[in-house]
C-alpha cells in the first residue's frame, strides 16, 4: 500500500506548538463537557488522522517524479496541517474542507489502484470514505476529530463514563443537528417573531427566527432546562445555603466590613478544617484542627487569614485582614512537615499514621474556620458563624454512594485511607443532599422536555436514545445526558477534597491531577451561588462547548472490551490505550459514575448496570488487582497484545494504524529516557501482535518551553506509533544483520529528522521510529545463541547507533570544535587541568593557546575552561573573525538569542551564511551530551536554539531594515489604538 504522509514527515513543531497552546484554552473546548484524564489535544489528533490518510508525495512518482517535486508537495501539505491545527480553525469550515478534499483525493487514487482487489467493493469504494474506529476512546478527542474530517466515527471503551462522554461528543449531536429548541420560551418567541424579551435568552435578539446550526438548538434547551433545575433546587434546598448578615459587631474591628453592615451577602464557600482528638492526654476531649494553612487570601494588598484563639480548654477561629504578624505560622497552619501536624492546644506533634487510625475509628470530624461571601469588589472573609455550622450539620441525605473507593486510595495515599471507605465518604452531608437533589431533578427535567418536545411537534415515537430514537423521548434523554454531566461538574468542585486557592480565591476541583489526594482543610462551595462549583456555571460551560459541535458525519459509541471486540468493515484506526500503570481510569471515574448512574440509569440501563465501573478487564497494570507487580505486568502484556492483534487483523489495509503512548518519565530506566518498563512492555505487545513500526512521532503538550527540569530530561508527553501489519513472509535476521541494517539506514533517517528541525529533546524518541522499522521488518532478530533479541535490547542498540551517528557528524566540524566537544563532554563549562587540555589538543590537531586567542577558551593558573555564552564578547563579528569555529558560532548564537531574541540571532545568521547550518547540527550533538550528563540549563539552551531556528532563518532573510519598518508600523498601530 501507498506510504502515507505520517510515515515520512510531519510539521512537528507546528503541531506541538498548537497542542501546547490548546492546554490553556477552556472556553468552548469540547473537554469542558466533562472531565477526563490524559485527554489527547485536538490539534494533535486532527493532524495525525489527516496525515495517516493522505498520501506522501513519494507514493505518487507519476505526479511528483523528483525529490524536489516531492518536497515541494510535502511542504504544501504541511501548510494545510499548520492551518488545521490552529485552535481558531477548529470549526473553520473552509480550512476543514481543504483537509477533507485532500483526504478524498488520496482516497480516490487508492481506490483506483485497488480496483482489482478481491474485496474492492467493500474496502475501496471511491464514493465513500472508510469509517474510523477508536477502541480505547477515553475522552473522545480522536473520534471527534475524525468526524470533523468527514469520516463516520465509531468509538468504544470499557469504561461507561468514557462511553457517555463520547456519546455526548460524537453520537448525540448528529442525531439532532440543525433542530430548533423545544423549550416554551423559544416557542413563545418563535410564534411572536420579535416580541419583547427576546434579548434575555442567550443574548440573541433573533432567537425566535434564527437558523440553528449543528447542536446549537440542543445546547439552547440544555441551557433552559439547566436553569430550571437550578431554580427548582433552590426551592428545595436553598435553606441549607443561607446568606450571611454583616452586623455592626462583626465590623467593629474590620473596616473592610463597614460598607456591608446590615446587608445579607451570598456565601460562596464555607472553609472547614478536619479535626481529630488531641494526642495529648490533657486535651483528649478536644477536636484539634488539621489545617495545612491559615491563609485565606494571599493577593497583594488583600491578604486575609484565620487566627486561632485558645480560650480555656478550647479554641475558636477568627478572621483577620492584612499581613499576619507570624507569617510562617499562618502559612503552614498546624502542619509541621510533610508527615506530621501539631496539636493546637499543647503543641504536641503527631503523624499521619495517628490521623489515619483516628479517622478509621470514626473520630475524624470538621470545624468551620471561615465563611467566604461575595462582596462588591471581590471576596469578603468572615468569622465562622455558629448558626451556619448548625445548618450545615442539619442536612440529612436520603442516599449515599456506597461504591468502595479502595483502588483510588490504595494507589494514592500510601495505604492510608483516612476513613474514606466508599465514594460517598468524600462528601459532607450537605453536599450529598445537594448532589442527590440535582441528580433526581435530571429525571424530572427529562419528563418536562418530553412534554415540551411533543408540543413543539417532535414525533411521539417512544424509541429510546440508546436504540437510535430521534423522537420526543430520545430528545428528552439527550438533554438529560448533558444535564447529568453538569451534576458531575458540581461533584468535582463540591467534595471534601477541594482545597481553597488563596491566590485566585476560589475552590479548587477534586481532580487537580490524575488522582484523589488528601486535603486537610477544604472548601465547601455553594452550588446555588455564582461562584466556582455552581450548577449554573457547569451548564454554561457545557452549552458553550456543545454549541460549537457541528459534525459533518455520523457517530456511534458503545461499551466494549478492546481485547475481544470486532472492528467491523475495516476501519481506519487511531487510538490512545491506557499507559501501563500510570492512571487508574476505572478507579478514578467511579467518583463520577456513582452520580451519573443515579441520574441516567433509566436512559442507559446496560451501560450503568453495575454498581461501579468495570475493573477486572481494564488494561492497566494495577498490582492490587492481579496479586503483585509481576502478574500485573503479565496481564497488561497479554491483554494489550490481544487488543493490538485485533487491530493488526482488522484495521483498514490502506492506512497505517496510529497509536498514542506515554509514560512517567521518573520511571525511565535509561539515561536516554527511551526505555522503561511500561514503554518496553507496550512496544513488545505491539510487535508481538504482528505490527511493524514505520514511525514514531513525539507529541508535546507542555504549555511552556521548559524541556528539562530538575536535572533530568523531560520527554514529550506522548509518542505516536505508526504501525502496519508485518508481512507473513517476514524473514529472520541475526543480531549482526540487524546492526548492519541500522548502520545503513539510521543516519539518513536522522538527517531527514534534523532537516525537519525536530527539537533535540525529541530526537531520541523520534529515532526509535526508523530504528524499530528495521527491527520489526524481521519476524525475529536472533543473537549468537539463537535467542530472540528483546525489545529493550533493540531500543538500547538503536540509541547507541543514534549516538554514533551524531558523533560521526563531528567530521564536519573544525579541529577547535572537535576539541571543545571532547572537553565539554568531560568538564562542561567547569575548570579542567591544563595538561589534559594540552594532550587532547595534540590529538585534535589544534592548540590551547590558539583556542584562547580564538576567544572561546580561558587558560589561567594551570586550569582551562570553556567560556559560557554570556561571557563571550557582544561585539563579535564573524565576517572578520580569522579563526571562525562552529563551537564559537553556536554559543554566540545562544548569547544573541538569550540577550536580544530571535532578531539578534538572525543578524548573526545573515553574516554567517551557509556556515550557520553547521552550527545547528552541533546544537543537536551538544544537547545529547547534556542530556546524558544531566546538565539541564545548558541542554535547554541548545534545544531552544534549534526550536527557534526556523524563525531565526526567516528573520535573517527579511533583513533588519524590513523588520524595523514592520516594527514601526506595529508600534504606530498600537499607539493609534491607545
């Protein structure tokens, strides 16, 4: 089959930049429908699927006969991808259609060339694109982007929460695309066509007559019935969320409260500290607070804090404003260290083990520390009011989730459980009442939607949503799905593991990371207020995201185990499987499942049939489920091999399969970061399943450009494997034959990657692609004893060859640079003995004195040291340098880049001309040395130079006068707008 673009080249820098930027976008992003862990960026998903379906120009020599013609066409395709990955173009039909047209063009060529295929009618229909399937659908990014590119999207997952998210993204919106709302307010406006009050609904004066694109009508109904639920909830449980009246007594020592005297303020959060019995026998009856901080607000000029006041045999809390006198105490609360607290009454220390024992014995409580209200210009912090604490404790929940939380805490709290036996234990009684009320209102809202849908003229067909219905019943259930997802948003911000963020002054959500951490002092939000965690806010974020969904193709989602399901009708596959033991999706998603099940079990009885999320078949190497780490690894390898085997057998033969994989960098077993247990095990599963790997692409999703941290290399957050089924007649090779093939092919592949300006930090991972392409073309690679060479050893050999290849590139460098490289590898920028430097200089055919005169080396008192970039002369002119070296060129470019930005570096590149490109090659070599030696700051500088190279070269071609003119025009425009 034809080679696809993704098997040859990608504009990786543009994809990674767009993916990283996307991490900061929330408004309107599909991820705001519902939280899911480790969701793939839409930009990366869209680019990968496009590139795995579009031919590489080299696959069509009749159209592009020369390498130059192929490269020109490749660059044209790159420009399409560069437009495609921009967030602003996510719903840009013109940009999307250009991409769809390219996919169709490649597809029709493929169909024409396979017209004689025995299954041509089924597999190669020129009038119908192949469908797409992701068997590990998770958060749904991949099927959503396939759908956007014009493919029918099919998604499956074992996890019912993931299945529901995908249904909400790719299955439900196409069913009701283009339909107007059914709510009575819209119908009233529609009938009057311009009556009073139109502007009150969604800010649209034309609401009654506007056209409804995509899922906009559905979103409008979700907004309307969500508001009804919020208002109805206030009628039922509003008494549990009282306002707070500011009295003259409260304002006596608080000037900031005087403007509010006599007013009732809406409370946005109650701040609680967990308590346990004092470990000191003298205060055994006192419940002492576990407060990790007493700071309420750390905003400059608006500081507020809690001050504990000991009175006799007890204590109380009071709130004060301004900077605390004992800043250190206020910052740490009663926490002494990472593993201990102190008794507020006696100062006696006690450890987490004591807290765990108290909690599991039922003796952990909570004490109100402060009340946060909404003021005219921000938050108002008030003393805890006894009546507010009494009201909170008066809540009597009628139901509590009883799904056990063992897995979640076993992996995230070092075996301590702190009394959290079930998922219901994460919530206060008042939170349970609120969440139960909202969950039950979903069912009532669905009944109301159905009545209104019938009145609006929808069919009374009783076929439910799960069976493909599109009438009033199915529509009501569709609205109910989004209303229930908003309940999960409330749960995420309304549990007892939500901390208070003192700088941003709001309650954090439960899942700040892919775990449920312990929180000692927590914020109980008001779900009826306008603050974070309120139901109305959840509805707004859902409807904004839903309104943007306008799928051009149908979608279908079902619950299935990837190991055993059939992928019908040969679909294009891109998938994001679980990452060995990194994330326990099933354990974590129980937190949401218990609420979704309560609200939506009548809608999807099979999906929510079990009390908790299915776990036994989940392809994660979780030791507690399988009786230890070794058995867990075997389970993962066997299961993933079986799942990959199905993909290899059943995926569409015209396109490669793309598989995302990531791992914890801290688990890396090698200095190069390319080997660890999860990575090796996963690659082994892919290869054992019958796949050959034809490419590996690092997809980075970090927001900043900090590629290295804390002295260790930080690889891309995920790797995309490009796979094809290995031919049945693949030969067997010896280890020597494998090495010879590596030596013959890897240098050219690396040169191609470097020519594409791949970041040095990603080079080792990207090199795995061509390396494993050699390894996996053989049925087996055997060592001298006839034993198979394992994946881990193959990866090590590939890395060695990478190092050799980069070292061989040193032949292009001048003698001074070759000396500096060898010296740098041993000493970095530190001092070294003059004698060693002199001996090395003889071997490299240079001299220490000559390099000192060249201006990049210092020799003094028997010591020799390379100069750092910032120590090099700022007036360096390569045009008049009589001993110009690649070494000095690289470091002068780094100096210029750090001091004056890309424009300053471009001025040097313009003078250097063709010699500048050699300097970029040296930066790759220097990065690999720094990575191996764990020299983080230097490595960051070399990586930054390569990443900035395209812009530096562009600016060098532009010229300083043209840049100055552009800058002057820009400055003028800015001045004109101020």
